[in-house]
């Protein structure tokens, strides 16, 4: 199946799954595994998106980072499909991007490229190639090709595949580690 078709199918699967009680149980389990992860514990700076729609809610992760004294950075995207990570605090002013993602309005200061650890968003992840199926714009693949850093993906059962069900290309950057309810890869 091509990426566009698989992406559409995966969005529908996640939209439906996130309405279930099982989704919340899995989210809580993934949080606990992340907070116990050695890479997460060691990182002083974390890059993460502000979740939306049918994604794993990221604010509990951000809150935990703040409580642990970690610096949190969120992406600011640009029309040329590049992005930068900007420090995020309770006082950060946000705007909504053309993709519907909340991003910092100010991005000239408090930038860190790359954070020590990026919790990479995605629709699906595969164990065999450590592949990530993103939302289609290629921001993370471009960023990670310029700024290699440690990456973790969080995958609920409906996002985790043993083998990629979509084509994986040379420009698709693999994820270092997938934390899932199925297994810690």
C-alpha cells in the first residue's frame, strides 16, 4: 500500500481507537515506560510536539519534564519545510500553524538544535526498520538529516507494526527506539 493510502487508513484507525477505554490504558502504560526509560532520564533537553487530535497527549509528558527540571523544546515550522526547536514554558505564546499545530509565536531566541532527545510524533511505527510514518510534510526527516540526535517514538497498539505496512524510503529517518505497549523496541 502506498504511503498516502496507508496514512489515510491509519488516521481513521487512530481516530476510532482514541475513543476507546483501551486507548487510555495504553497511553498510561506508555507514559510509565517513557518515564522509566534510561534515554529519557538522562536527557536534559527534550524536543516534543504539542499534541492534537488523535495523538497521544503530550502535556502530561511536558509536565513531567518540567517537574524533573528538564528543558522542553517544541518545533516551529516554516514554509520551506524546515523547523527549529524553541524552548517551551508555561508563558510561551502560541499560534496555530497552517497544519493546525500549536507553535511558538516567537522563535528568534531560546532555540536549541537539536535537543538531546526528540520524542518524534507519527501515525505508525515499524519494528523491523524502526520506521516512522509521519503526517506527510517531511519536517522531521529533513530536521533529523541536518541535526542527528537521539529519537524515541511512542506507539499505541494500533500504531505499532512488526513489519512496515508502507514503503520506507532512503530519506525516511529511522527512530532509535520505539516505546510501545507491545514491547520496548
